[in-house]
C-alpha cells in the first residue's frame, strides 16, 4: 500500500499460501481485465483496494467477472475508489465473502449483486458516504445472514415498510445523517437490533410519527443519540427532541379544499388555468383526472401542472379539452376531491372571416332602388343605397351563432 502503482504486480510466481493482500492508496484501475492474477492467489482471504483513484475525472465501474477466482476471499475493501456502477455479475465467484466495504464512492442505488446476486455469506455491508436515495423492499433479501448494514451519510429519503423484512440476523443498522422525513409503522419489526442509528434526519413530526416517539422511548438502550432525533417540520416544533414532545403537538389535519376554479369557459386557442388549492397537515399531494379520459391529464395537448400540482394550465384550449376535471388531495390521514367543468367556445376573432357571413347595410334616411352583389366564398353582401348620403349600420354575424359584432359606419 501507499505506493504509486498504476498496474497490478505480476503474481505469476504462485503465492499459493498468501491470505492477505493490501494494495490500497495506489493508482490501480478497477476493471476486470486487471484481475487475471487472482487465479494465482487461491488462498487469498483479505484484499484491500481502497483509495485507488486511477483517474480523478472518471468514475470507476466494476465489470462482470471482476473478482472471479477468489472463491475463498472473506473481506473485500473497495472504499474511496470513485466507484459509480457495479455490474450484476461483477462479484460472481465470491462464494465466501463476509465483509464488503464500499463507503465513500459515488454509488446512487443498492448495487445489483447485493439485490439480485448470490451473496448468501455476507455479514457486514458498508455503503456509507455514497448517494443512495432509497432502501426499497427486497433490497436485502439476497443477504440472509447480514448482521451490520451501514447507510449513514447518504441521501436516503425513503425507507420501505418492508425494507428489513426477514432480516432477523441484523443487529446494527446505520441510517443516521440522511434525508429521512418519516418512517412507517413496523419498518423495524422483526429486527433484533442492538444498535439502531436513526438520528440526524429531518423528521416531520406529525401524528403519523407518534409510533416512533413511543418506540424511541421504549427502546432507548438500543437507539444511540436519541437526543439528536429531532423535528425539522412543522415550524412549531422545529428543533425539538421527538421523544420529549407532548402527543398534542404531533398534529395531523385532513385535506381541505381551500379554493377551486368555478365553471371555466375558455376561447379556443387561448390559454386557461384550472386552480385547486388543497390544504392539510401533512401537505396533501394533488393529482388531476379528466372524466372519460384514462391517461394522465398532462398527456393532453398543451396541458401541464405547476405550483405543487395545484394549477392545471392548458396553453391552447381546444375541443379535446372540454369536460369535467377532478382534483384530489391525499395525505396520510385522508383525502378529498373536487371537480370543475371546462367549456371551450369558438374564437371568432381567429376564424370568423374564414366562414360565411351576412353583411347588411341599411339606409335609414330614405328608400331607393336596391342593388345586390354576391361575393363568392364569403356569403352574400346585401346593399341598400340612395343618391343621398345616409347613416348605415353594419351587422356582422356568424350564420351558426348569435351576432358577434355590431358596427356603425
């Protein structure tokens, strides 16, 4: 370790009894072609390749078969290596692996070999200081004897209620220093954890988290730094310690319609908005549907949502937009819906001159001989005229609608 190696040593002299190999803090590339020497180390049990950054500007990818031939390896250290992607088959052949250290890399999701591979012997998994955003159901199902999982200092905001289902051997969980705002009731059910690190997260302290408050109080001996399990929201309890809050401060409010557009009429080709403001605690998520339309409203031509989905904008209204729109707000304690009808009228300013019309000119001062002229393509033009100058009224009308324009000339 701590040299300037940019290529792997030649182990062709058969170190058949070597059990520990430390190549950390060099500049070694992490690609499968460079691990062909592994077959010459059949007894290797511990390998440290941490702090190998071959190129600071590039991410490293572990490709298929990267560690084949290391069937007796028990510990693999790959920390601080700029690793971004790990191929499904990159760890195939690691039949005895018990410890895997991958902390401080650029991993954004649970590596595929851990989710879907054969890692049945793995006991300690360190993925701290990465960019993982969620712990989903089934992510740990291929790790039946896992004892320690370290996910601290990631970007975890979602933990599935089934994330630790069936993991009876886990005794230490590190979820501290993430972006977790809520944890579902029963998420830790079945765990025999002796250390559950869930502090330093931006918890939203509502009625839905009351179970966690009770849990922390009851199991304080296995929940380190319970004084750092604090509230981030609502503002009324921000900064306060969760397990010391009175139950009355953990509030929830059913969704309520604060305001909604009345029956809306838009001119064809113009922009229009449907507004639906829904309040509640926690803040409800808002969705829109259109009666008789199975797709998302945003798949309608020119339709898009904004302001947390409370405003549905249609940039150019047309006949396909006519109908009943329903907005629905949902939070953890209930839901509410409201509907508004959108009508679309034909816009005369755009196309009335392209349709047939009647233009009547009337002389109110005197009568006289009438003249008639037909304008092809525009309908008829009827004119009453006299030798004297008179006051004329023009009436422009669509033949299929009421008069739209009155003009004196």
